[in-house]
């Protein structure tokens, strides 16, 4: 059950990150990948500054922020 919740949060975070950063979703598979990588980035970034939580809402927030950072890095590399 935990894996399904993680995948759902990853897909939702990827979708939200894509919508907030570029104004459009990227498709289910790309949103899922962006969300999972964003989750790792968000947890790492918030761990560096000592901020965190253990709720589903916090995981969604940190994964979405991480997804936005990830999409920003991709855009930097592509230019």
C-alpha cells in the first residue's frame, strides 16, 4: 500500500510542479518521473535546512517544490 501512495504522491507532485512551472502537464509517465525525482530533491533540500514533516501533505509539498527545482534545472541545461 505504501508504494501505491508514493506513486500517487509522485504523480500528483509532478503534475503540480509541471503546471506551476510551465503551465501545462507533461503526461502521466513524465509527471510520475518528475514527481519521484522531485520528491528526492525536495527531501534533500529541506533536510539541508532542517525543515520537515511526516505527513502526506508535507510529502506532497516538498515533492512539488522539488519537482519545480528539477524542472528548472532541466530548463537550465537545455539552454
